């Protein structure tokens, strides 16, 4: 179909028309930006670092004391595990010589501070297993995690390579190792490429046009390239975790394709209605583009609200995720319209039979039939799916929040092998050490302070939940004392968390009461205690955050659609999808239902930050589909004053887009299940389940059925509220002006 108005861009106003007229400049700007940032990020070295701190917690207070009195212990700590393979003893002279050689090599690693020797008399009792075949050293550094070289792990591996070649097994464990040596799978390394291929195939099958399939992919990749380069630069300033890049990539690919597909589909509909290319681009930008802006802002708002949790790791994850979404929105609103104008009607090149014409007939076909089925059986579709989803969501009530430790990683990584060796040789508590530190106030007598130190040692040593306690270690400045405490239980067991609370709240304050150490100057810290505090902080604030997130989304939808019922219905469906995804994740990862299909051999706790981010991301993504559907319904309702007909029109026009977008996004998330990391598997699986549940059942069944049941009442909006709320026009027509009461004969004047 030739363009009947080839030179009409001069007559078309709006941002979309401007982008069309300046298409080559826009595309060139994106290319220059992507290339420039790519070169800079490649030249400037960067590395991700997982840094968990919980401000205001006992572990944070302990870290402050360690930083003042034991500086090297506030920096990364690596556990070096040795094991003999021939049944020989650690204390045999040949084995001791190999361990000495390994320690000497490790001390040559840049920024190494100290490496303890398990063969020294003071360490033999606690650092060598009872059967004498496994031992460990503690290695400290002079620099913080942010200042260590990205080659530190490689240097550790090189330092012990000669010893390994001589027959001694040497493995490493610690947060530094987890950051620098994440598990890698053959398939997961190509997750991005697989996601792109899947997205292309889905769009091609749905719309029958290669260019309709490729343009959203190019748009998403443009935004992703820029976002990844910026993230690499930010890693030089902030301690950004490795999961940030993975989650950002998931969202950029999924959301980028979704948003672009909505605009492309609206453009094709407008061309089918007879508009010229520039007018169609301009109108698609002002209608579908406005929906994209609103949907993206909703995702960002619910994600940025995570900063209220008060944990730096979570706040940075929220900020970087929002950055990916912002760049994706900008890409869809600028790069895509420019490419649409370049191709014009050539977008139909190479199309399959069902993709050669612009979509104009909305009264026939599958989606028109499906919309009428929903209308006819509205009561069934409004009730039955809800009851089924409530049953599926039920397992969420059994969620056991915690931190997935190295024991759940594949055997291919050294930290997993180190974890298993320590567990076999010393018991589960050896992987969950606690650092108990007490600061001397300086007000008491030396004798009284000594009494407090002895009392602390005796209390810790005699605790029934403590396996062993190291002798007290005074700081060089003589202002603090430190104990290394090994629990009887592992890092992910509830008994370990109970021990930390018991020590903090009762045992340790009572032990120093009346001595030269103030009860408020004794702290329980270390990596295990930090993770326990991290989990507790999230558990304490999860409900509050959900209420905040729901409130933000409700207000945004209320203003956009000039309705109280529509946003209430939207939030209830979104919450249902969240709990379904949460419940399915609990059933699979915690209960073990079908766990082997995901490549895991044993159950794991639910990662403590998972429900927070599942809700934040899912509530935003699922409301995208609400905006896509309801904005189209509202656009038709404002013209026809037919509540049932507008729902049919809206579902007919957006059903294929919502289905395709959801399948694409779900596929992107599910591809990341191939990652060996249980945390990444959990995030990808949970988001995939949630998105598909919400789109296929929530938005394509429950929402239109409820709108049919409510009729005009769905658009009720008090006039006094209408007067005080700002106007956000998401349907692309004239701005909303007046709310309608349920009994009014006329719809809102829009």
C-alpha cells in the first residue's frame, strides 16, 4: 500500500511527527550515544560487588567497631579450605609443607593482609577437623571490597595452583569469592541471545511481519546497550551487586519489546484506518506512547519505593532497575518512531499472508470472538479464575525467608566445594560463624573490664547452641575484644537466627551487667549475622512496602482513568498475580515440587529480597497490560457511550498485543532460569509465572469480565475529586474533564 500523503509531515503536529521528520538525526544520535558509552565503559574498568549492610542493625554496629579496632576484619574475609585426598593427615610434614607453600603464595596476592596457619598450635584445635584431613585458614585484606582489584580471585587461584598440582585440594569461600566467581552455565551465557530469538519468533507468528518483529527488538537492544554501559560506569562509584545487571537485562528486553510492540501495533491500526505515515506515527505516539510513559512511570514508582526499606543493597537495586526502565522508555519513544518513518509502509516487506495488511477489521477473528465469549459468560470469568488462582497461591503462607548460601550452588564453583568440606569436617555451624565484639568504654577499672571479658567468654562457650568459641582477641589499641563463635546449626537454619537474637537480647547483656563493659557495647556481627539482619529488616517492612506500592499504583491509575473502581479492580488482580507467583515459587523452590526440572538438586529458602522485588517489578509490569487494555476501552467508551461495546473493542484491539507481549516477557524471564545461580533462577521463574498469570488470566479474562459486570459503574468518579486531581490523558483523545456518577445517562465528557 503506497503512502497517499508522502509529504504530510509538515502538516502534522506533535512529538511523534517531529521525530519522524528528524528520523536520521534521531537514529544517528542513538548510534553515537551507544558507541560512545560502550567505548568509555570498555576502557574504564568496572566490577560488580555484593555488599550487604543493614543500617541501624546489630551487625552494622559490630562492623563499625571492627572498622575502628580491627580494620582488616571489616574488609573482605576469605576462608581457604585444605583437604587431603589420600587419607593423609593435615599435620603430616609433607602436607604441612604444602599448606605453608599455599599460605606463602596467598600472602603475595595484592592487598593481602594476613593468612592464618591451621598447623600453628593455637589453631590446631579449631582449624583442623577431628579426623585430621580437613583444615582452613582465614585470609584478610588491607582494602575494602570496593577497592580490591577485579583480578583478586584470579590471583588467589594462581597462588595455590602449584599446591593443587602437588595433590592438596584447596578451595575458597566468602562474599568476595561469590562476587568474583559466580556460577556459570553453558546455556545461561547465551540467555540474552535466546531471549531475542524467542521474541522474534513470537512476534513473527503473531503479526506475520519480519520488520514488525525486528523493530521492537532493535529498540529494546538500543536501550539495553546504553543502560549496560551506564551501569558499568556506575560500578566504579557504587557497590553494585552482580544481580543488578541480570535483573536490568531481563526488564530491558521484556519491557522494551512490550512497549515498542504496543506503539507499532497502534501505528499499523492507524494506517489501516487511512492515516498517512506521519499522522499515524504522531497519533500512535500521543496515544500508545502516552500509555507507555504512564506504564513505565508506574514501574519506576513502585520500584523506587523500595528505598523505604532502608537497605543500601535494595536501594541500589531499585535505582539501577529504574534506570534500565527509563532508558527503555526513551528508546521506545524516540528511536522507534524514527525507524517507523524510515521504513513507512515498507514495514510489510516479507510478511506472511496474515501480516500483509494493516489491521482494520475488529469485528471478526479470534479476539473479537473471544471478547464476545467473555461478555456472554461474564459471571463465570469473573469468579472461577479467581477461585482457581487463590488455590494456586496458597503455598505463599509457608514461605521461609532467608539467604541462599553457597551450599545450594553447583559443584563447579570453588565456594560450593569449600562449603561442603567445612560442613563435612566441622559441622554445619562452621559455615555460619559469628563475630562477637565488645567495645570498652574506658570508664571502668581494668579489673572490671577483665571480668566482663571472662564473663563473655564463659557465656558464649557454655551456650547450648554454640559449637565452639575462640579465645578472646584484644585489639591492638586495647579498646575492644573479639570472639569468633561457631553455632551448632547452619547459616540458613532458624536456630541460628534464634541464637543471634538470644545473644543480643539476653545472654550477652546479662553477661557484662555490672562489669567494666556496658551492655550496649556488645555486638553480634559477621556475614551470617548481617544476612539474618537483612532478612529480618525485609520481613519487618514487607507488608508496609506492599501497602505503599499498592497506594502509589492505585493513585496513578485513579488519576489516569478518572475512576475509583477501575484502579481498585486492577490492584486486586495484580495482588492476586503476585501471590500466585509467590506461592508457586514456594512450592517449587522450598517444597521441591518439580525442582529437578529447574536444575537444582535440593530445596532452598526463599531469598529474603525476592518477595520485595517480585512485587515491585510484577506490580508495575502487570499494570502495563491494564493500561494497554483499559486505555483502549476508555478511548472507545468516550466516543460510543457503550460500556459493553467498548470492552469488546478494547479487548479485540489489544488482546493480541497483550498476549504476545506477555509471552515474550515470560519467555525472557524463563530463559534466565538456565542460570546456575538459585537466586537468578528464582527471580526469572517467579517473574515469568507472575507475568503470564496476570496477562493470560487476569487481564484477558477477569478484567474484561468485571468491566462487563460493572458497566457504567466502572467509570464512577466523584465530581469533587475530579476537580482537584490533575489530568493525565492515557487514551489519546481529549483530556478527561468530568467524572460520572453510576446513575448518569452520559459517560464522562472526555
